[in-house]
């Protein structure tokens, strides 16, 4: 597939597994929240969102290794440097494992202080401590899982990556039900179900890369310092994106506690989960086309790159409009999946979702913009886009909008930051248009 002359049909066939992968991942994450909301309570749901930044930070590290190193590995595969690509792939797994272990040790040493700093207090803290325990244990497995899911696509087997994610999700859902409903383990059951889903599905990646079907193999060589540095630089943008998720979730939690209370945290949890399901389509598409861009860049096939980018332009335009209308029209039934209409959380979340949905008009191009430059090994620009969006535009909006519009201002923070970021993305698309064959600004 990677070596073929691309058509709209072949691109669609390649990216669909990646889109389904991210969509399923977001849905089974939502199911985790549904079980907690329905069978444990809104305080437990709010507590889960309090510790989500821990999960996001671990995922950020995995994404940095996976996307930063994965783009380099894909380029080397395109240049037929298979031996070197395999050594780099193995290095990613070793570094990811070591990093995960160190992060687990540090977080356990300062667990209570970290969770308190994230905003857990009163009724939320006991739930947050329990769920946080299982998240911290999962760090190494989570990082390796993220690396495998990306490198499976680089290896030309996106369907295996999809199967890996689906398996993890099914295991999570099954154990969520068993632990939360019949066994009545509460939020501990949700945490244990999540941990088992991550750990068990990781073995799919090990099986594939030890099989004859895999281009990439486990090959340990001398540490390639230049590769490690390049991975960090190139993947920094995607890492910043995930750190941005942790930061924005933290800010939303603090603001909703201040202006609304614990019900506000539960409401923003529902909104963010629904938002993640919708935007996962853009994330899945962007990560799906990235290996096609990287490989053909390494193979110096500009014709294929132009085809991919023209396809992307149409996909993002149509998907953005569809996502916006879904968020507006289906806000009530979507929120109703998580909580009853009789609950105060329901009404708060429905109103917030309708304002928040403006975000979907702009987020697709920003997600692809970051992935676009990472695919071309231009991690500095990707990181700048991600950093500006969250730590400049989002931070400014978070400081100003709630003061001006109170609760409504909280729901408008994300749309405002995404809207402002579009101008930065198009500025760099225009600047690098000739170098990267980009038709997106035409």
C-alpha cells in the first residue's frame, strides 16, 4: 500500500482503520465514564476527570516517542534502510518502557500531593486517589501500547492496530461491567478494568512484530543518540498537544469548581468526553495519513503527497461541518446517555455542549496542521502550533472569557483558542507551501 500510486479509494482504505481505531478508543473511554456516572455517581465521575491529566501526561510521552520516532522510521523504510529502521523501532520501545517505570515511581512517591494539586478536594479526593492508583500502574504499558499502535500503521498494517485498540476496549468494557455492576467495586472497578484493557491488548503488538509479516523487527544495537534527540524534537508537537489536553482539563476543572461546583466538573467531564469522540475522527484521520506523507516524502514521490493533501482538504471541510451540526442538534440525547434529565448535571452539560460545539468548526484543521509538520520531520513548527494554541490562546481565553461571561465564558474558551490557532496554521502552510507541496492554502 505504501509504495502504490495513491487514489482517493486507496487513501480512504488506508485511513479508515485509523479513524475507527481512534473512534473506538474514544467510545470505550466514554463507556468507562457512563458506567461510573450511572452506577457510582457524579462525584466519582468528577473525580475521574480530576486525574485524567495524569493519563494525558503518560499518553503524551507515548505519543512523542511514537509520532516523533515513527515518522523517522517511516522515512527510513521509504529509503529501504530496513535494518536501521528496526533498530530505531526497538530503541523506542526500550526508552518508552524505562520512562514509564520512572514516571510510575515518581508519581507513587508524591501521589497524594499530585492529586490534591490537580484539584481533588472533599468528596472527590477519595475517588481520585483510588482511580489514580490504577492509572499510575499502567504508565509503562500505556506508553508501549501507543508506540505499537502508531508503528503498526508505519509497518503497513493499520488493521492490526485497529484490532489492538478494539481488543483493549472490549476487555475494558467487559471488566467495567463485571467489576462495577455485579461486584460493586465502584471507581476501583473502573480503574482495574482500564488497566487490564491496556495490559492485555499490548501483547497484540508483541505478537505482530515477532511474526514473519512484520517489516520491522526487534533489533537491539548501539544507542543512537541522534535518533533519540530527533525523536524528541520531532515528536514534541504531538507531546505538547497531549500535554495541552492535560492542561486544558485541569483549567476546566478549576474554573467549573469555582463558578459551578462539583456538578460543573461532572458536566465538563461529559462535554469533554463527547468532544473527544467527535474530534477523534480528525485525530484518526491525521494519524492515518501521516505515514503516507512520511513514506512518500522519504521516497521523494511528490505526486502521492499532493494527492494526500488534496484529499485531506475535502475531508476536513466536510467533517468539520458535520461535527458542528451533530454537536448542536444532538446535544440533549448525547448528554442523556451519561445522566438523567432530572439531574442538574444534565441541564448544565446540554447548555455547555451547544456553546462548545463551535469548536468543531476549527479543531480539524489545527489537528491536521500539527500532524502535517510532524510527518515531514518538522517538529519545531508542530510544537509551536500546539504550544501557541494551548499555552497562549487557550490561557488568554481562560483568563478573560469567564470574567466577562461567567459560565458561558467557560464553554467558549476552547472555540476561541481553536479559532485563533487557525491563523497560525495557515501562516505556516503558506510559508512551507513549495517545500511540502501543500495545496491547502490555495
